[in-house]
C-alpha cells in the first residue's frame, strides 16, 4: 500500500496545483458510552496491564511480557507518530462516565490516493462482553467515511479469532476471502509462548455497508457514533 509518511501529494488539475491532505486531524470521537481520544501519560499503567492479557499476547505481535517502558514508548512516540507521519491514527478508548481506559482502536496503512485504511483494536479483559469493541470500531468507521471521505476500511482477523470476527460481522463488514498461512499468532506451551502460523480472514467495509447498521445496534441496546471534535 502507498504510505506518504506525512508528506503532501500534489495533483495538477487544469494547470492548478491542488494539495491533498495526507494526515488525519487531531480529533476525539464521542458516543453515548465512550470517548475516543489520543493517548495520555495517565493511561500508561492501565495500558501496560491490558497488553499483558493472554488474548492480547496470542493475537498481536506486542512484546511479552509487556513492560511499563513498552507502554511509555507506545503512548509517547509510536501512537502519536502514526498520525503525524501519515500512516493512520490511534484512539485510546475510554468510558465516558469513569474515564477508565477500555482499549484502543488503530487505523493504519492509510492509502491517501485510494482513500483506504486498515483497522485494528484491543479491548481490556474487564471490558469485554459489553459491546465496546463494536461501538468504538463503528464510531471510527463512521467518522472515517463521513468526515475524512475514505472509501474502504479493511480488517484482518486470525482464522480462530472468533471474537474479532463477530465484531466485523456486527458492523457490517463483508468477508472477502482467506489469506492462507499469512499471519503469525502465539500459543502457550509448557516452555512458554510459541509463535504459530495462521490463516487470515480479510474483511472490508465500504460507506454503503453502514446503511442501517447504527439502527440495528441501537435496537440491540448498543450506542453508536454521536459526535466528534
């Protein structure tokens, strides 16, 4: 995919030079239950704890054990650079009432020419089963399509990662096929965590796929996108 790393692509139309934006704005997104915003230093302890969860270790490539120094690197350098260097944007997901860190949603591999990006997410163990993953991913997708005028969102899930597959289905993603043996997961053995190969299921979401999804979620008792700033 094309990544422009914070530079600007210029297009000439009828002799006029037009600048195309290649970084996302510094925004926050709110739903009735959640606030999605940039990471802050205060999130470091909760982020460290969340990233040491077994499910996170199994389905991501984060270091294990995940130390407070790893969290500091993520919060202070890696996550902000995704936006400022044009690759995507990272949202810390927090509860609206308690401000507690629920997880994060990461837009990555942004292609500014075809207006496409890939999405990933992590939810803390204590917050699972509440619909937070679905709510936050849907909110980001709505913002991406409506405000940033993107035309495609892609999600890749491990073949055995049924929780992520359910999130994709709930927000209206379409399964496009399987990338055989294309990913790496981790499993616990007697000697510790071991890397294994896995198939990846490719899901896509287009703006028209969201028609009616918010209403379906509301009927099921989940909040949807309401505001951004």
